[in-house]
C-alpha cells in the first residue's frame, strides 16, 4: 500500500480521553495511513486535541462540524472527504477504543480480494469482551432484522470497524441516505451490496470503551429499527442506489 492511499476515520463526540491514546496507536500500527477526525463540536475538548495532533503531525486531519449531527451524518462527511481527496481505501472504527487498533492491518490486507471488509465479532475467531446477555441479545436481534429486511448475508452488520474501497463509495448516491444515526451501519452495507461490492468479514475482538459513556439509548435503537424497515421497503421496490451514469442497479433480494 502506497503512502496516502489509506484514510482512517474517527467520528467523535466527547471522546477526548480515548482519542488521546487511540490516534498515536493508529499512526504506529498503520504507518502509511492518514487519520481524519470528524468532531461534532465536542464540549469536552476533543476537537481542540484533534487540532493539536494535526499541528504536530501532517498525517492527521480534522473536520470540525457545528454541533452533534449524528453518527451517520459524520460518516457521510468522512466519505465525501475521502472521495474528494482521492484516497484508495477508507478504514473506519469507533473512537471509544472498543475497536482495538491491532486488527487494522489485517482488515486492510483483506481489501486485496474485496471492496468492503468488516471487522466482525460474529465469524469464527471473533469475540466480544464485557457485554451483558441483554446487550448480546439486542445485537443479535438488530443483525437478524438487517438480514431480514436488507438482504444482507454478512453476520456482523451493526459494527463500524470496516474498510471500504473509496472508488465504490463514489458510485453510490449518498443524497438518498435515510439514516443519520446508528442504522447507518446497516444502511451502508445495504447500499454497498446493491452497488455490487464484494463484502467479506474478518474476525476481531470487541472490547468495552475505555473512557466516557455510550451514546446509544432507547430512542436511537427505535429509530434504527424504523430506518431499517424504510430501507427494506426501498429494497423490495428496487429503488436505485447508484449515481446517474454509474451502471444498472443491482436487483433487490
């Protein structure tokens, strides 16, 4: 992989303590990558810390957004940045240290034979540390729901530790995106599948966040379920996902 071809993205809101440790580790384990921090005006100073990293290291970029606009919206902003700056790959992971950086090289290596590589908790070799049985059941249900409505064959559709081929992201009409929240993780896989992407899974160990509190709540979960149903009806109707001129749409499942 040539320098400058991989962009690692971190979407942040009040993750200063985690980002302080995460960014140096990412720069070390993936030495040819650049890091983009997309911060939604974090009150805890995450954005200021990101600027300090950028001032000290030319491999770090920062995108400041005015206020908390949602995880899906932040991901879209990172996609547009990667497309506009002509990166080859985009690797996204959570900024709370639940996605250990040590798995990044193997996920990126999988791109030799894929357009999307999912860092998966649910394939052979994958695991989760520190979850209650209630959280495991909730995760199983949302993944089953996504497979049912969106025609996904992959096992881990709700995690965000993934690498994408930017050229494939550039083919998709993101103005049609439905979710601005957590269902965006399922939506991107749905749109990538419809765009003809080769999607594979690579095992990871998911760990609990090191600092801070989770942003997931009941309202976000209900909205995610609703958004997946909306996308499911689009899937059944065969609503196009590609930009004009990007070829025929892939039939729904």
